[in-house]
């Protein structure tokens, strides 16, 4: 590991001769020997999966808080309310009829715990046309929805979209529940949310790809029933916590640059690439800034968000709690796409930020080939800052091992690219500190108004995507976002 880091550092030195300023010192230090790997292993292997509301999540909150404090960085917990508790204990299935076997399955979030029984009806990819062919047979039964193989992040978004379309049709035709074929091979299971997120009232499961294919082959000329037993701990509202650390600005402490990564994960794996790697990054950047006695002109806040997987509830709560100071939040950044090489940033509908970030990446030009993309990201903790009109960025990464292991039992420490994680830390730190020290005349973007935000949503045709994550109606009603 150290040999690889040394090699990376010398490549950096050979492509960029830096002056002795804060950014160059911070980058050099982050590329050197730091505890980021040890922190990540501790979080993943000792604490493990961290579903919001689980004891392991509360343990992770205390762990993150202590890491910041041990580094001498001011830190605190900030409480917020989660709407419901749902922790899967077990999900089992039994297929009977022309064959009898027990497939490998897992429940999607908020599937109601209960015993279910119904006929298994194959609906292809779950399009409107395929549901129409089956028609009345769907009512009261379980539909089996096929999924394409997922190889990368594009595949993840395609799966979210196709699953949402199938869910809309399943509800329309009165299905009792949905069985999704896993998009990953070799029996790999994973979990994500349905369209109603925490309000889901329909049992939805993911079945191992090979088992689902077996069912489809039988259903070509036969008949199958399915019995499900979903056991989960459920409850109403409960209190969770974000961890917020900060380094006060020396000249404009009231102006805030906030950067975050979500601390929670699903419990099938240990939340390594999603998103423990970038939690460790937040801690390491803050630690090294404090160690080097770097004092940014503006305040930098480091957030370990909670409740992200269920609908970014922690970052939403932060924006609500800080409404009066949203004008002073100049930039919000989210790092949440694993440990593949950062190739630039999504500027989320603000074209003006593209050239700004281009400039801020110049000090680390030797660490990557960067292209910033003005496309809005719905699905992580930048979102409620975008709804508030605050300039916001999401790191764009090469897929690496992210897509295949997303939310899956295989999302473990050994899948993280540790060398690249350190390089990513240096890139992110340079941009964050660049924003914090930027001259006032260089801040050319402004907080967007609600009409401007709505116009941006329309120009990027985001309505379906926002409905897919159950955030469109709350935006329209004014419950969520800028008034």
C-alpha cells in the first residue's frame, strides 16, 4: 500500500510543481501515510452494516463523533426525526406448483411483515404493454419482474427506472406484491427503496437471479405459487443523528462550505463503497487540515449524514434546521459513488459552476483527467440543498466495483480501491479548500429562487425521476425545498 502511495505522490510531483500553500500541503499530506484505511476497516469490519435505527448505526454515530474529536476538530451530533422504523430480520420464500423449492430472497425497504401467499405471474420487464397482456390475472397475486444485468452506475439508474415502472403497473392492476429478479448474478442479493419509500405498503422482494430464471422457465408452460414470510422490526417515528464537524473560517466564519458523505448503509454487506469509504474521507480531510493548522477563510462543515438510504432524511433535516442561514451556504458537496477514480463533478443544473470547478481542480490536475458535467443528481445528500437553490456538487467516479456491489451483501472492505480513495481525498480536499478560500469576486453563482429551481427541473425533465424517489409531491406542496 505505501509503495503504491509513494508512486502516486511522485507522479503528482512530476506533473505539478506546487507552491507552499495550504492546498499543496493538504494534498501532499493526504497522499501520504494517514489512518484512512484503518478507519474504514474499523467502520466496516467492527461496526458493519449501519441501517438507520439499528444499534450498529447508533454505534457508528458515536464512532464518527469520536474520530473528529480525537483529531481536535469541533464536532457535535444533530438529532432529527425519521418517519418510520423498518429493520428486516428475515425473509423466506417457498415456490410450489409444477416445481417445489425455496428460492433465495430479500425484502425491499418497508415491505410489511406478514405471511403471504399467491400465484406467481410472469410480466416480463414489467412494462405497461406486458402488464396489459396478462391483465386480470395480476389482481391479488405476485408478479415476477425480469431485470437486465447491472454492470455499472448507468445500470443502477436503469434498474431504478424499470422497477418504478413495474411498481406503477403492479399497483394499477391490483397485484398483492412484486418479485424482482436480481440484476446481479451468482445468487447476489441487495436492497433498495420502492417508489413510496417509507410509505410503502406492498411486499416487494428481490429473488436471486438464478432462482428467478428457473421460475420463468417453468412459467412458460406451467403454474407456480409463492409463499412469503417477511419478518421485520417495525415502528413509528424515532430519533436519529447526523454528525456535524467544522473548522471555523478566519475571515468569513458565517459563510459555509459543507461537504458530506452518508454514514448509514443497508445491512446485507458492511457499507464499504456505499458509503463508508467516503465517510473515512471526510474524517481524514478534517483531521489533516487540523494537523496542518490550516485555517480556511470560510467555515468548512463536514457532515456524516444519516437516513440517506431511506430518502436523505438527515440532510433534509439539516436544511430545515438551517433555513435562516441558507443564503450563507455557498456550496454543498456530496461524495457518494464509491472509491473509483473521481473524474469530475456533477454541477446539478448550475452551468456557471462548471468553469468554477474547472479552475479549482487545476492544483490537482496531475491526479486525474477531469470533466465536470452539468446534470442534476437525484438520489443522495446534495438533493435538499439543490431544492433550496444552494450551489451543490456530487463527485463523479469511475464505476470500479460500485455497480455490481451496490446495496449488496458483497459491499465489503475488500472491494474498496484504497489507493484511489486516498487520491480522491486529495482531489476533494483541494476543491473544498478552494471554495473556502475563494475571493468574493470569483463567487459568480447565486442561490436560485424557487421558480428558477422549477425551471431547471423542467429543462432536465426530472419529474419522473423525482417521483421515482418519492420527492416530487413534497416539492410541489412546498413541504420540501425553497418556498
